[in-house]
């Protein structure tokens, strides 16, 4: 009964209240959005690589190496020579290696040169191996294997021909259009940057650059078939991953690679560098969380202000209710119920905004940062945030409630205008 | 009058509760903010080229022959200190060279589940401990003149011996409790499930890596992983220590603990 009164009273003042609901929903969207994106980003990053003991590249910074080699964010500062790679791969302590070569792209997706060890040894998530939706790993010079997202969004099937472009941005004059590649395999979806990668062999990378010099095509062109006659063993690679026979020797091998005399190299332990990355951005995450909490606080204060300001006009309403037999505490309850409805509506609308916003931002985040956002329901922590917001709102509603309670006692049944 | 006082009082209460809410939101994350910051996480590998043979054919020296400076005895931090410096180890009961030569264990502390506290020094088998190696070469060192360049070579030799020391197989299948620092290897969401345990902070970055007998490969028991935010702090690892001297079909050489329980290290005990 009192719900209906509260609802009808609120409905009468719906325009102002809708704005209040909207401000609360925006603040909840911010609070939950920051938390959700943070957790999803962590999970994406953590699930991208597994069971790799060291990643080796030219010396830059540990986080930089991790970002460009595994997440395809950023660029390498320098390359690793083929001789150094072979030297280190020949160590007794090293069980397997996967060389990778980055630099080209295909319609916005990164192209990665590697060998068949990649399909065998690369692991992601909880030690999951790469699987093929259809097709096989590349064997011929001009074969390519596509990640699931590449095939889906561009509509490729087995047997299609694709043109690779030089550099990370596709431009017509930087296309290797005389050497098309044939799709021979499409990988299963992994939820990692692998989905957004076009894989070709290291020899393929050499072949497409054979008549290029310093990023520019030379007039003396070499056709695709002629390129086969050349020695296509790679000269340099961007980085390589390796697995050890015995993980306990990780630090010793890492130190030996870091001190390798022939070339400036660095080796990182992916798990350790990921922890470093979290620590670096951990402060920003906390600042964002505090900001979001303050935005919620200001939205609630705004709600308090609007309710207090309408108190005077509602004196007659309260007096009428008292006249028909409402007890003073009913007045208090009325205010609390109204606030409860406002804040619950605000939270629900905020959740709606959140999921719509995430659904729209998903492709962009995946493309720019390799973060895959799962549209899962809010978890325990997020429900608690909603709960605390509702509780706070109810506590705040006590202020106008108690004021109205006292006034209704003072006014009694007479209406003082 | 009364109404006014009530209003201001309730406003105060509201503000305090909101402040508490904001603090509560930040508090769980606070330890990471106050966590020790390793001096310089960016790799600073400025290796000088070897003067003797710049045109030598590229040969990769296998890890055992590392020309690294030895670890000087780390400063033992006071128990109140929350910050750890690179190379700092946890406070320990110092052993005299005589004690280690006789292989007398430090006071054995066994907890109620039958796990005893292990000291990192015990993981180096007797005869290979720094004091023993030092004693072995003492005469040769004493015979050298001041400023002899061969002294550095001798020191490198001693360092190599220490780094290549085998593991102490007597510790196999012992239930132990070992304190140390974490170098994460495998994650599950925000939890570290597998890691390497080392005696001092920052072992993976600048300071010389610990020898193989001062590294333990730990696999956490289900649901017992370490949160990433806590991974910069020292921990107690409790479990059964496996010490394989040789790589076999069933396992690789080195110390391992499987199904370990990991708890924070309370240095105020």
C-alpha cells in the first residue's frame, strides 16, 4: 500500500527524478565499468601465454619486449640476428624455441612470421595448445594460417588469396601484391591476440622482402616464382620464445642470454614481467577506482539536494497523508522507499549502460590492445559495490526523511502555507 | 533549533560513512601501493666487450661459466623494516664456519603438523658451502702477492664451484617450511599457481641469479595460489621437498615442492 503511494508520488515528480536516476546510473556505470575492464584486461593478458620459460629479444625494456612479442602492442627497437638465435637454441638447457618475425600487416591485422614449432609449442590459457578449425599448418613458401578473428571478420575460407602489406598500416604503395599468399589453415578461437594474427613462414617474410630495400620496393622486381630460387634462410627475427628442459635453470639461462657477448639481447620471464606490468598500472587502477567512488558520492549528494529542495512543496502532501491516518514514521518510510526506488532504477540503468557500452567497445579494445572482454554477469565484488551504493543512498535518505518526520509532527493536521 | 542540530549531525554521519566507504574501497589495494619498489625494473645490461678477443667466433658459453660478481653477505634488515632492497635476504640465525663444517643443523623448529623450518644454507650440501670453498682455497690465496691478477681468476673459480654445487639429496621427501621470495611462472586469472622460490628479493633482475640449489620450483595446491598483489612480499612455503640429483624419466633435477601451501611471511614473529 505504501509502495503505491510512494510510487505515485514519485511519478508525479518524474522529470526531476529521471535526471537524478540518470546521474546515479552514470556513476554506477563508471564504477562497475572500471572494475570490469580492469579484471578482463588482467585475465586477457594472463591467459595469452603459458608454459613459456623465456622470451628473448633485442635490448629495450622488459615490459616493452613482453608487449610487442606476445600482445603485438608497440614495436621492437631492434632485431635479433639469426646466428644468435641458433646459438641460443643449441644450448643444452633449451628444450624448444619458436622464432617470430613482426612488421607486416594485412588489412589492419598483424602478420607474424614463424615456423611450424609455433603450432606445436605455443600454449595459452591453462596450458592449452593451438587447434585448427580447418586446414593444416603452412608448408609451402606462400602458405598462410589465419587466426579465427581474421577469417571471421574478413570472410576468408581455405584457398583464398591474400596480399600482405608492409608496415602496420595498410597502404596501396606498400603492398606486396606480386606475392599473394594462400590460406591453408584457420585456427580455433583462443581469445588471445593469436586470433587477430596472420601467420606465415619465416621464409615467406624473406621472400616478400627480397626485392625491397629499406622499406621501399626496388625497380628490379623478382616474381613470386623466381623468389623460390633464392636462399630464403632468415637473416634476422624480431624475437623468440623458448622452453627449458628444467625450469629451475630459468635464471641461469636468462642471465647467460643477458650477458651474451655477440649481440645485445635480453631475456625475460613472462610471469615475472607480467607482475611488473600489473604493479606499474596498479596505481592508475586505484586512482580510477577512487575517482569512480567520488563520482558516485557526488551523484548521491545531488539526489539529496534535489529531495531537500522539494521538501517544502511536499508539506501539503505530508499533511494530507497525516490527515487520512498516516503515522509520522510512515512519512519517513515514504522518503526511504522513494530513494530506494530511485537508486535501484539507477543501478539497473547503469548496468544496462555498462553492457551496451562494453558490447560497443569490444571490437575496438580487442583490436588496439588485444583485450577480450567477456560479457559475463557482475561478480561478487561488483554486486557488493551495488549493495553499498543502495545502502548509502538509504542512509542519505534519512536526512530528508527525518526532517519531514519532524515537520509533520510540528505541523500537525493544519496546513500552513 | 533541535531540527537544525539533528540535520547537521546526520550530515556529519553521512560524510563519515562515505569517507569510510571510499577508504574501504582502497584499503584492500593499499599493500600494493606501499609495497617495496625494486630500484630499477628496466634491464640495465651495459656489458663491456671483452678486450682479449673481439674477433672470436661466436660461441655461446653455457650458463655454468658465468663471470658474475659474487653476492656479498646481504644486509639483514631489522624486523620492523617493511621495505626490501635488491639482494636482501630474510633475517636468519647466523651460523659460524665451524658449525657449518660439522654440518650441525640450526635449532630445529618443528610445527604441529610435523613440518620443520628449513634454512637456505642447508640446501647447499656440506663441503660446498661458501665457507668450505673459501677454506679450500685459503692457502692458495694466502700465497699470492698483493695486487695479483691471478687472485681474480681464483675468485672466479671459487664462484664457479659455488654456482655449480649439487643439490643436497638428503633433503628429499622431507616435510619443510621455507621462507623466500616469488618469481611467478604460471597464472590462473589473478592468482599465481606456479613459481620459483628464491632466497632474496629481486633475484630475477639485477643481482646475480641464485645457484640451482638455492631455487625451488613450487606448484601451489589447488586454490592455494598467491595473489599477484602479494607476490612482492616474502612468503612461507609449506610442503614436501623433492630433491632430485639427476634428471630422470619422471622428473628433472633440482628442488621442487608440489601441492604447497603458501602463507605470508610475518617478519615480526
